[in-house]
């Protein structure tokens, strides 16, 4: 494929698919609430499966609910080139996070059908289960089982806030397949995603070529004090778990600032119990999210959290416990696949730059078992995990065109 190759996806069709999927599990102000294994997730999965059947693809579902839609190659015995991401969203998520990767992958095979392109390797589009981790922690749980880093039985035992298990909900919505998760061969994996950060838009760059993924640790902190009346309990008699949580949340921010420029840290989930207006919180449970491209720095931040958190708890008379509820190490993506993405961008005369992903992705787990790379397109103001998340049709099409050309290079086009 030479520079200026004119093979392109149908950008209007891709955009319409994104808008059609966004009608399922609408949010409150234009985004989506299609959390993993809910009725809305089931509806989105069924629509994706219907589109795949209409495109002539054969569907396989594994025991973790991962969906693989296969376009056969001329040499069916070869392992497939796999593309995709996830259809589940945050409770107040956008229309593009994850979904672009799945429907961009579908648009790639639709375009191959339109142009009569045959490849030696099969090409498959995957929808990974529970990437977000918003309903069932940790994130990327099904791709983690696929890559052999998480135990399937443990993963299925994860529960949501109402005590429903991942395994039971997977069966309930009818997407617990028969293929053992992790037995599916992969020749190479490419994941298209919105950047979820501001770099590409700020610099006016079309494509982010992801070379590395940051590592992360999710640490759940539980503080236990004593419920008491807010009006009649003297200040000196209070054992206030809410106060302890506030002080530790502030310390999390301080710890992240100690390791510029890449370290980040925040508390995104915090629950007070019993969560009543006139009761001092007797218990607080929250999750700390630390990220950095160097594992040693992540470990240093977690160590600081534990040391300083224990001191805060002791000063306030609180009990404290720490639980690691999610983790993955920094990832270096396959140089051959990364070069293929760069070559595809050059072929399409698109500007590009290398970038490190600050978010976790299924690709970070898959990279441990197959050559993997990621493609990113800009998103407005770098905003994601927010209903105001948005991209342009042109950005979506450009990223999907790069995905198309990376797939054709890797799967081998039959002349």
C-alpha cells in the first residue's frame, strides 16, 4: 500500500452507527448509562450482534461474555487479526468511550465487504465485557481473564452495590458463552479509542500512536469510626469517619503532586455510612486511583498512602483497612504493531504523534498475550467519563481509516 492509498471507510455510516448505539441506555444530558451486564448492555449487545450478522460475520461468545465477530480469511487456519474495545459505559458516560473501537472495527469489515477485499488472516471484531469497572470492580475484568492475569471464578464472584454477582448477571442477560475465556487465538490486536485527554486536540494532531500505557493501582480504603448524633455529640467525643476520609482524599492529591509530570491520583468513589444528614459518619469507604508509567513510582505512591493514611486514622481514633481492588503494570505496546499504525497514518496523509495512554484499556491486558497497539483520535477538551464527552465525525473517520489500513497490512490482502 503506497502513500495516498484511496481505500476509506464510510464515515457517515460509522457516525450513524455510533448515534444508533447511543440511543440505548441514554444518560440525562446527552451521554449514556449502559453499565456492564444491565438490561441496557444486553440491548446494546443484541444490536451489535444483529449488525454483525448483517455484515456476514460469525459470532462466538466466551465464558466471560466477550463477543468475537469473525470475517473469515482465505486461510481459515491462521489466527485472526482482532480489533475492538467495549460497549459498556460509566454511569454518566459519553457516546464514544469504548464504543468507537467496537463500531469502528465493525465499519472496517463493512468497508472490506463493500470493496471486495479478502485477507489471508481472518479479521474479528471484539466487544470485551465490563471494561469500565463502574458496576463490577476491577476494570477490564474480562480481558484480564482472557490474558490469564485474573481468575475466572474470582472475576465472576465480583458483586455490584446491590450484591449481584458478575457471573449471575452475565447468565441473566444471556451472554455467558461456551468457549473457555482465553482459548481464543489472536494474531495481533488493534484498539481504536478516543484519547480521553487534551494533547491531540491542543496540538492539532489527527492521530495518536500509543506506544505505552500507564500502570495503575486502585486501593479501597475503609475507615471505621462511630455513628453519632451530629447535634448532641461534643466535638471532642466524635470518631468521624467522614473527617478521616476528607483528610486522606486531600493527601492523595498531595502524593500525586510529588511525582511530576506523569503521576496522577484521585478518589472517584466515596461512600459514607449511614449517609444520613444528622448522623456523623461511622464508616467511610472510598477508592484511591494512582497512575504512572513507572511501576516503582506507583508503588511509592501506594506506600505513602498507607503510611500517611494510618497516621490520620490514628490521630482521629479510627480503624483503617486497605484492599487492592484493581491493578495493572505499565505496558509497552508491540513495536511492530506500533510501526504499522504509523505507516497507516502516513499512507493516509494524516498527522500523528506518539502518545502514552493515561487510561486503562483492554489492550493493556491483551498486550501480554498477543502483539498489540492502540490508535487514538482527539476528543473535545480532552473530556471523557462525562456525558459532555464528544468527538467530530471527521476524527472518528480518520481514526477508523488508520485502523482499516493497519488491519489490511497485518491480515495480508489477497491480490
